[in-house]
C-alpha cells in the first residue's frame, strides 16, 4: 500500500493496523466511521512509550481520490 488515502478501505486498513506497522505504538483506540459515500470520521488515541498519548480527530473527504484530511 503506497498511499493509504487512495481509498476509504485502504485508509481504514492503515488505521486498524497501526500497532502492527509501527512498533512504538503500544495501543490504539482509533475508530473509522463512515458518514456516507464520501465522508468519514476518525477519532481515538494512540498510546506510545513513556505514557505519551496522541489524540486523533479527523474528517476525511473521499469525493476525489486520493482522499483529503479536512
């Protein structure tokens, strides 16, 4: 997968396999929720070493590909 934003399915797979692809990510609560044919919401947290938490909130627009994070 070169660009995870090529399709909604690619980005969803990318998000749900973050812990497999990036060893520094210990745990993820990120969810990908479709809001129609051309819109999705991403929200959750990434838990890293040393108690670092990254809060993620994205609005993804898929009306043109690759998608845009708005």
